[in-house]
DNA sequence: ACCTGAACACCGTTCAAGT
DNA sequence: ACCTGAACACCGTTCAAGT
C-alpha cells in the first residue's frame, strides 16, 4: 500500500527516453542514435532503456509519433476552405520533417501509427469537403497523402545528404551546374531546367505540387 | 607486356559483386546484405570486395543504379502521346521497385545517380511535349517525379513490412479492419474508406495519382 | 594487381546481479 | 519494479601478408 509517488525527478521514463532520442537524432542524425549514446545522455545503463521501450524500431517509431503529433497540434483545422486547410496540413508536415529530417525515413517503416492516422483523417475530411463525387474520394486522398509524405521524405533526404554546416544553396548550385554540363543531345530538359533547380525554393515547389493535385481533383466530376 | 587477359571465369569484378548483392537483397532484404554474406556467396574474403567497391553505400548505390537502368531499358519511349509515355515510365519504376523493394529506400540516399538522371530526363521530355507554358514545366516535372518515387518507395516499404510469405491481401484486410473499428466521431473518413483500402490495387491507385497530377497540369494555361 | 582473413572498433540486445 | 553493466553475437572496415 506504500505506492511510491515521490520518484526522483530525473527517473527514467518512456517520455524522457523519447525526448532524449529526439535530441540526439536532431543533433547527429540517425547514425548518432545508439543505445550507448542514449544511456550516456540519460546517465544510466544501456540495458535500462529496454525496460521502457521494446527495441530500437519501437524507439524510432515513438520518436516519429511524437514529432508528428506535435506538428499536427500546430495546424488546428480552423480553415473553412478545404483547399486552404489541406495546404496548411501539408506544410505542417513538410516543416516538421524539415526540422527533423530523420523523420522522413520513418514513415515508410511504420505507416499505420496513431499520429499518422490523424494526418490521414485530417486530409480525408477535407477531400470529402472538396465537393468531388464520393467515388473519387479514395484516389484523391491517396494521391495527396502519397505526395505529402513522399515529397517531405525526399526533401529530408536531400537535407541529410548535405554535410552539416554546408550551405544548401551552394550544394544545389553544384548539382545544377552538373546538369548544365550534361550532353545537350541526351539531356535537353535537365539542361534547360538547371537554372530553376539552382534557384527554386523547396517549400514553394512542394506547395506547387499540392496545388497541381488539387487542380487535378477539381477536374473530376 | 604480358597483360593477363585469361583471367579465371569466376574472377571477382564490380559487376559480379553488384549482381550477387542484388540477389542477396532480393532474397533477404536490406538486412541480409553484409560483407560476410556477400564474400561467402562469392567464395572470397570480405576484404576482397573493398578492392572493387568503396564501401557499403557505394555498393547499394551501384545495385540501385543497375535496377533502374534495367527498368528504363524496358520502357523504350516509343509512345507518341506524352501522357501515355509518362504512364509507361512511371509504371516501369513502380514495377521495378515492387520487384526489388530495397530500391525504394535508396532513392533518397543517392538521388543524383546517372540512372536517375535518365528517368528525370525521360519525364521532363514528355512534360515539355504536354503543351503547357514553359513557365510551368519545372513544377509539373517536379510534382510527377516526386510522386513517382515517393509512391513507389512507400509501396515498397509496405511490402517490406510484411512478414515474408504472408498474404498481402490478408495484411491489408487487417489494417482495413482496424480502420473500420476506429471511433466514428474522430475518424469518419478512414472508417468510410476502409473497405476500399482492403480492396484496392496498388498499381491502379498509383496510376490514378499520376492521372490526377496530369489532369492538374492540364489545367495550367 | 588482386585476394585472404584476422583484427579493430563498433553495434543491438540479453541477462545475472543488484537496489 | 526498476536499474546496472558486463557479455554475446553480430556488424563495416582496415591492413599485413600472401599470390
């Protein structure tokens, strides 16, 4: 009957472990998250972590869930216009993955997590409000969700590829320079588009894709 | 001056290593590819592989390049209608990743590979032929390419999640069942589309997304 | 030039032993 | 109930030594 409620303020908990994992992931990427590093940061033994999380996959899933939940809480849902609401939700995911690039690789690993379901539902609800026939809902929803997580993931991968501290626009200029030097007979399109690659804004381009899909959905009668 | 051209038929080569790696990846997934397993299959020492490839990243990149190159060689480019050609190229990528699910995770890791450039150009060339204003080319191209690789990657991830030998439609039915049991107040959309999730064909759904984007591009004047 | 395989510096995970 | 940290069975990569 003496249930101890006065635990040490710094007692280990799933929540504290997940937060420490996110800090390590944000600072050093996926490669930096080891149970030894995590145990050191939490001033405990590496085995202690296993009392609270099943394994590394579960830890990454919990960290992803945490980030997505936080991102979704920021996008309210107050927008009356379903198109505007879809843009807000999509940008919320984009920005969250941009801030935590390691999240991008996790979606594919655990796509049916609770937090993901909330994103799925949020998009689906707006698709329903878009005024397209019911038979088109599923494909319209699927295209949007696929694009949002695919694009955000790829963008995060690009960010991950860069050496930390490198200038993003310089790296992009490098790639664009490579495209500009391709054989004009074999790569006319990439040569032509190279300057736009160098100058483009990832966020604007992401949103332009959303708008194209929304425009496509608008043609379904 | 005695250049040996009569090497053993089974001499190690980058090509043989990459092929063995693909075989291992196809059979056992990304986790199965170790230098020890690869060396055993090639009947050599693990260190020998490093004479031909720089490291594991380079090996995965080479394997991915091989698969994409093969897939692209199968999609000719004979279609006159640019929309039809885009569908053929997209489906070619989809099927290649479906057959080699591990490829899906690699795109994000090395997006500027030679084989990828050929896919990029192939899509870009058709976008140009679509008859939209030049100012819209870059965003139209980007949306298509993002969707193609994002969707194919996510689909491959779903395949990877399944226990090997498991029935895909049974797994999908499981997830759909979970959606059908969600709280109707919180998840009306997911509940409603659950039956479609259980019945849908990944390939058809992928193509429906391509068609939505193409329809959206068609609205740009 | 190319191959061998032991050695090194790591991992994730387990588990007897502690409190 | 929860924590400790050594131990186990792996990794990728290196490198002296061979042919």
